[in-house]
C-alpha cells in the first residue's frame, strides 16, 4: 500500500514538474485565498488576545456591567451594522454605579460615560475629542499610570485628566499640561493630570485613553451634559465572591430598574470579547470574501486538471492496458490536486503571516500565530483539493482504455 502511495505521489509530482508555470499559477490562486484568511484571522486573534491579556492583567476579580438588548441573533447583527453607537440607549445610570460601589464585596466601581466633545484651549481647538465621564475609582481598577499631576478627585469638580496625544493636539505639549485650562460645553475645565502613554489603544472599555480626556461624571451630569453611562467597571474584594456578588448586583439592579433587564454583568472571558459584535461581523464578512477567492482558486485547479486529463488521455489508456484500475487512476489525479492545493496553502500561510508582520510594524496589532489557524488553513486547502479534484479524477478513471490508446495530441 505504501509503495502504491509513493508511486502515485511520484507520478503527480512529475506531472506538476513538467508544467511548472501552469502549476505555479494554479497554486497562486489558492495561496491568495489562504493568505487572506490567515491575515484576517491573525488580526482578529491579535485584537482578541490583546483585550484578553489586558483583562487578565487586571485580575480575575473584575466585573463589567454593560447595557444589552435581549434580541435574537439576526436582530443583534442588524443593530451592530446600523447603530453608530451600540450603547446609545443605555439604561445604566450614575446612581447604579454608586449603589454597586456601596456593596460590601466591592472595593471600587467606576462608571464610564462616553461622548464626543469640542475642546477649546487658549489658541487651539479640537472639534471631536473623546470625552470620558468617570470617577477616581477608574484609576484603581484600570491601573492607569500618570505621567504627572493627580487623578480625578472630589476636591476639584471641574478637574480633567488628559491623554498624551490629546494634550499634544490641544495644548501643543505632551509633557506639561497640568494647570492648563480648556472649555467644553461652555464650561471651563482645569487639567490636574496627564496619563502615561498607553501601549495598546484597543481595550475592553472601547476607550483610546491616549486620545481622550477624563472628567468627573458627577460634574458632567450636574451640568446636564449629553452623556450616558455606557459601562460600569467593578473591582471585587477577591475572586471567591464573584458568583455571589454577581447575584447581589443583579438583584439590586433589577429592583432599581423595576424589572428592566436590558443589561449584562460580565466576568472572566466574557469581558475579553469586544463590547459589540460589529468587529466580529466585519471579520466574518471579510473571511467569506476570502472564501469566495478560495472557491475561484478551486475552480482554477479543476480547470487545470481537466486540461491535464485531456492531455494525458493516451497515458491513461496505457496505464489501464497494463493493469491499472479506475481507482488507481482516480487516486493519481486526486494526489495531483491535493499536492497543488496543499502547496498553495503553504505558500498562502507564509504570505499571510508575512503581511500580518508588515502590518504590525505600523499598527499596534502584533501577529497572532496560532496552531489552530494553521490547521484550518491546511485543512481548507486539502478540502479544496479534494472537492475540486474529484470530478477530473473521476473523468480520468472512467476513460475507456481502447479509445484512450487511439488518442493523439
């Protein structure tokens, strides 16, 4: 049996070698599709891994409360594609965060109210800055590091903490912004602290802290700013109290909201997922497009094999005349198809990860190399070879040996 396999492999390899250019172009069609899938899955894995690492670094005692609709899957997809802000209709309030913070097993609870505002300093204007309404507890929960100054406190109600990039844009400096003032919503704010540069701008809060300004949530709601609490980060006393604390928080929120259950309490791996499904939807759609290119590559493989079967009709007749069965002929051409698609798949893996590495040079997304992704790529390549190679192989196996021997090119 092993000798038969070696013989089929040798014959397929020789056939491919004799038509190098044609074989390479066929492999290239598969390689493009596989490279696209590798690149998309690598980037998606990089982002998910980045967020998961952040959550783990903050500890297993972290809980997150987010608004959520209890819709079916189709409705959630539509909402993800059409809503400019998935938490636009949040039912969370600042009082919810304060009530959670008062629970016995909670060491800190910080609301996150996101919006976009126009900031004006003495000589500069930022038309669309990310504004985060929160409390001093956020620094404890997120381990936010200050470059200089202090974090938010109750002592200065109009205090603000700016990210590095926003400070540079608003004040023209990324070093000494403490003490400077800016205006937002016709109210003046004073900078009391500047954040250290954040290495990974993507996080489970959906906040790029480098390009954001943090202000007191109490002050924002006190001036009737158009903000909504879109997330509440909670730090438990220890991991052992998480199950009971989750139940206690749910019971309290249900009572506060008169049975309105349009929220979710997340812990552990659930927090790692991006807050909305939009990125996953986009990744899925891109993967589908890459899959279409793989199908096109598979059609190319089938076309080339049909040409090969026609060119080697006399060879098939000779092989059958000396005792080769239809199964032997079928396996021979299937081997050729599988070798072509596997070679294309391996080339696609190399190209895909090379592109992912090049993208990582100019973006914060480091290449995510995972054995599962490689297995999927190899398995897909073999499946394409099997599916699109079976018809030409069957056609070759069914050829009449006498008619084949009469064939001349």
